[in-house]
């Protein structure tokens, strides 16, 4: 199966009461691990790519070529979307031209009128090419590619303004943050999420910063319309821990243990396991 828009998979998730995971990719090993997990779990999946990660992998064209090659060579049968994560205005257009099947334009740091104006243009540009669009209201806390958000709580009426532009997916800040959550984190604002759900109807909602949110909060958020949950930090942590253990145990010094294919294998295996666990939590297993 080739790349698909995120729209259909998320509308199905919204209707059936589960969420599709967006797992960010950073290199070949991560991409292969996430696709392998999705195929084994028979789950739809969204491959998130930040502009910084795309630059690291030498550009959007390289990312699209790598993913399309893997879909073919790994015989992937589940729905897969490549989604630009927290994209700029120009970045969203460039990702579309390169072959991304979904983009997020993050205009949350603009005044609402400018966010509306720019989002409108991206929606027209993307939809004319069959590409799904995610927009954001209320900056997500933490740091993502150098953009720091304070964990703002979105204004439901501003969410309605953006939703009414015809976006396919809406990310609303409800106190969630990127990266590790501090010990004094007060939790998600479900009252705000409920208001956003009420004013946007059946639109799939997005929960950014999925790492570290307790499972019961995840389930409650899904019940209030969250159909897409983003995970990146947790995969980074388990990859680093598994790689560290391999080196600390001296396995890189045994035989050809220094071969990068062997050195990176434990981290990749840890990502497969983590992604499958998240898919179980989100309810997307066997939903492909």
C-alpha cells in the first residue's frame, strides 16, 4: 500500500473511538522500526517528520524516497501517512511538493487573524493536491525544533475559527508539553478539551506531547475526540537506553559488534516494542 492522507484514517478512528499514533522518524532505523511495529500490530500509523529531522536526513525528498522504498520492500499493507510536524508556512508547501501525504502548519505563535490567513492558504494548497492538513491553536509546551511553547490552553472559539477553515485535524493546547513532564505538571485540561470538541463537531483532535501522559488520561482524551496522539521523546529515551546498555556491556568490542547494524539493533528493537505498546494503549491494533 502506498502513502495515504491522514484524513480517512483519523475520521475512522474518531468514529470508532480509538487514536492513531504519530511516531516521529529521525533516520532509517527509526523508520524501519516504526513501520515494522505497525505491520505486526496491523495498525494504521503516521510517520511524523519535523523540519529539523528532515534537514538531518538531507531533505524532504530523501525522507519520501526512503519511506516509499520501505513500503515496497517491507511489504507494508497497513495505511501509512508521512506528516510534517510543526511545519512553517514555507516548510508545509515544500513538504507537499516533495510528496508528503499530510502536513501540519503550526500558526499557533501568530496572532489569531494571521493564523487564520496563513492556515487558509495552506488548506487550499494542500487540499487541491489531496493532502490532509493539521492546524494548531494554543502553543504546545516544551521545545520542538527550537520553537519553545509555554503549554498554553487554547481558546475554544479560536479553535472553532480555525476548524471552520476546512482543516482535517486540529491540535489544541490543553496543558500538554513536548519532552519529559515535570513532577509538578497539573495534568490535561479536559474541561477545555470538551469545549473544543463541542464547538468543532466531529473533527479529529490531536494530542501532542504523548510521552509521559498517564494511560487513564490518554483514554479520557480519546473519549473526548482525540484521534491522533504524537509520540517522539519516549522512543528517543528507549533507543538511547538500549544503545547505552549495549556499549556498557562491551558488546561493541566483541567480534564485529562495532558494526553499526549491530550497534543500533537493540535501540531499534526497543522502538518496535514501545510503538506496539502505544498502539495497544491507543486502541489502534487490528484497525488497519
